[in-house]
């Protein structure tokens, strides 16, 4: 084949080669962006603060639901959420999962509570409530890269019917799972071991906590 004929074929093959090269570059660029995103994304971890001190469950005064008496349990936990990634993230939810004696898991939503306080060494120590603006804390849930946030969280579990709907306890302790989610739908969780306290002890720490009403009621007739 003569040189003029070869030169005539160049435009015919150049376009597909350029298209293929563009596709390859796009794939490589996409993979690089994905790599940077996965490398730099927020990475959440959560854990209880002083797990042997600030994780409590307690009995609340009973009330009625559809004409039947209920059993009410309060859960107070002090947790820290750390972001070990390279981008900040916004927390969107923090839930507690309680397992009943029947083995059924129940998802509890946080409830607003008074900012707790305690007298320590002659000084009053104030505690933030996670995600709640109060007199002393702004409740911000934006966690910057390499930083953490912390706070108290309050949950109420209420049930009626058979005792199988009560939280499953081992002696004076109840184990539960705390789970937090962020704006990118990532989740982090940990196990929290709640120790029993009297209502009066908890009220001394958070006055008025017994006056807060939880709306969710777990019902059942098949409990043991």
C-alpha cells in the first residue's frame, strides 16, 4: 500500500482511538476521585464515657395506656463521637436499641432532658446534652475532622402486657446498642452496659427528668 493510501486511513482510525483514550482517562480520573473520597471521608467511632459511672437505667412512675397500667424505664448514657477522618460531618440521629426478654429489639429515640449537673470537689460540673441547645451548651452536632463531640442522651422505654416485654436484664444491668448516623448515612455503634440507679439518684443529677413524657409505648399480650 502506497503512502498516500495509508495517510488516507489515518482519519478513519484516529477518531475511535481518541474516543477510547478519552474513556480511559475518564475512568482513571473517576477512580482517582473515588480514592481521594474514600481516603478523606469522615470516619466515626462512638464509645461510652466512663462506662462504669455515667450509664444508668432506672424505673419511672407508671402511667396508663388504653386503660391499662404500663411499666416505664429510663436510660441515661454519656457518649462521645469521634471523627478520625479528614472531612467534617454532621450527625443526624442517635438511637438506642433495647432487647426485651422475648428477644425482640426495640429502637428508642432520644428525648429532651434538663442539662445535668453534679457537685464535684466543691464545684458544679455541667454536662451537655447531645444535640440539644440549653443554657450552657449550643448542642452543635457538626464534628470536624480529627475532633469529637460528646453529650448525655436520655431514652424512655415503656411497655405493658406480659413481663416478656420488659427489657432483658442480667442482675442489675441492661445491655443495649447505641448507634449514631451522619449526613452521608454512615453509622457507628457500640454496646452500652447500663447499671441500675434509683429515680431519686437520677433526679439529683437531672432535676425534673421524671416529669418528661415519652410517647412510644411497646405493647404485647404474649409476654411471659
